[in-house]
């Protein structure tokens, strides 16, 4: 069953996934998806290197560049901050 997550939780998960090199390829995303909205939200925050969204013209899809993405020092700091809040859930 799907679970509603906050934008902050989704940002934490994206930071965590990029940090552990979870993504083995780029992804095509529906613009309504939480991952698309999360990447859109973090654009320009300075937390990621090589994380991009490219919209596909005339479709409600975009390509997310995830495989080469890495965290900046600021991104590592943000991950550490959010891990204090959401990292506890991983130990359940």
C-alpha cells in the first residue's frame, strides 16, 4: 500500500539514494510523480552535482539524470541534518 510522504522525507530519500549510488541509470518520470516533484524542488539548492531534469516535448514525461549525480558538501550537510530526523525510520 502506498504511503504518503512529505516533501522533506522525499528530499531525504533522494539525498540518501544519490549518496549511496543507488541509481544505476537515468529515469523517465511522469511529471506528476513524487520523484519528479522532488528533483524539481531541489534544483538550484546546491546539494547535487549532475542532477538534471529534461522535459520531453509534447509529453507529460521528463528524463531525470540520476546515474552521474553526486552530493556536494552542502548536500552532505543537508543529508546529515535530515538523517537525524528521518534516519531513525531505517532501523525499524
